[in-house]
C-alpha cells in the first residue's frame, strides 16, 4: 500500500480500510465511481482518527449509510468514505425511551421494534436506509417522520473527535432536512415510542409494504423520491404533468410506476441520472414556475451539466 493516506488510515483505524472501493456497489442507484478510501469504523476513536487524517491531508469525508439517498458522480469521491460497522447496531431499551444504533437498517429496526411492542416506527419498514441516514435526512413516510419520536442523538464530531449528545430541538429538523453539521456522524439515536399490540403493528407494516409494492418501483435500482415536494404540491404530479414518466437519458429513466422515481439499468452512469434530473427540473420550471429541489444527496463533482 503506497498511498500515505491509506497507510495512515490503516495504522490508526481498527476497522476495514480499502482504496478505490466502488461506491456504485454501496448505493441503491448503482451508479458512480470509486472513493479514494473507504473506512468501516467500529469505534468512536476510529471516527476521530478518520477526521484527523482527512484534515491532515486536506481531504473531505462523506458518510455512507445504505446509500439509498446518494447519487455519487462518475468520477467518484476524492476523499474518504465512511461507513459505520456492526458495533454501531443495537436496540437498547432505556425505560420510557429506546436507544438505537445508527448503523441499523430501518426495515429491520421496524420489524424488531414491532416484535418488542414499540409502536410509531412502522412507517420506516419500507425505507431502505440506516437510522443515521434517516436522522440526517429527517426521513419519513405515510404521515410520520423520524423527528416525531426523536429525543436526542449521539454524534461524533470529525473535526475534533468529541462525542456529543444533541437534543432533538437543536437538530433543525424540517421536511427531509436537518441542520446537522457536516462533521457530525450520528452514532445512535434515542426515540420515545408508544407501546402497542405486536400483531397490530405487524399488520400495519404489511399494509405499508403492500402499498409500496403497488405504487412504487421496488425491484429496480433507485434512490426513492428524487425531488422533495414543493409546498402544497407533489413533485411526482408535476413531473407526470410535463410528460416526464418514461423519459430516459442513457440508462436512467423516470419510472412508469411513480414519476418521482428515477430508475437505472445496468450501464447507466451518474451523468445520465444527473442530466435527467436537470431536464425534469427545466421542464417543470417552464410549466409551473417552480424549480424542483433534489432530495437525493449528490456526492462528488457534478460541475457538468449544471448546478441544481
Ligand atoms: C426504494 C426507496 C424508497 C425510499 N423511500 C423513502 C421514504 O419513504 N421516505 C424517505 O424519507 N426516504 C426514502 N428513501 C430515501 C432514503 O432511504 C432515506 O433518505 C434514508 O434515510 C437514507 O438513509 P441511508 O442510510 O441510505 O443514507 P445515505 O443515502 O447513505 O446518506 C444520505 C445522507 O445521510 C448522510 N448520512 C448517512 N449516515 C449518516 C450518519 N450515520 N451520520 C451522519 N450522516 C449520515 C450521508 O452522508 C448523506 O448526506 C427511499 C429510498 C429508496 C431507494
């Protein structure tokens, strides 16, 4: 390993360190290039070390959860991509609240919380992200969002390696958005959930999954909703109204099933997706005077074909 960055990371981090990892394999859109380095962190000290090494090398970091809301550029990520390892999973009941590991996948959490009689988390059963990503995005569905039940989050700050507890009110949660600083990696979240009947919660989850299968593409690579809904309207409705359904650029296509989903086929590039996003924004803006805002987080260099 001749890259000094990789050598330093390997020396200081207990978890896995690799160079040139293909981020397309870590995202649900399945497009995009490699990360210069990928680190799977198992301890807060690892996160602190990644922060130190990045700053020493003048490099940026990106946290990758399940990559279910990421569009990585074809050139990839020139810095360090961070994933939380297995040690950041777990469900810990704390009396009236429950602390959840940030690396937990939402669908699995929803099922296990239902099994333990916790209500109020069923909405997450069909959101294929991690809890950490859900905090960052204030993910939500079916009339609920993460912030509804959130009490506080624990974060590790990459800029100085400290662990901090942030109460919900400091997170600046709004629709699909938080004000978490760029250097804050969510390592756990504490929720206050109601108690409920297991069977009822499981039925609710089955209903949500059935609804998804019927209304959204479930077997094709996507990032879920591409755009946030503008106030009082629906991005999917607007895209459909401008004839966007089925519109394709290279291997990226607006789903026939749901106009706010872009699906990719093998061979698609991030540029295809990005170009299609820009085209839909232009079409909607010319007809409705509203520029749709991407919900998907763009990672890497997208200087072409234009900013959003
Ligand atoms: C089929 C499908 C359906 C979807 N449906 C919904 C839906 O109904 N509602 C909804 O809200 N979303 C939906 N999404 C989008 C996505 O699942 C959510 O935004 C999810 O919360 C992202 O989690 P993630 O772990 O995949 O994050 P990623 O996509 O990996 O990252 C998203 C952002 O969070 C940051 N991040 C990730 N982990 C952490 C962490 N531990 N600490 C700090 N920052 C972090 C990343 O750096 C990035 O900025 C859907 C996606 C798909 C593919």
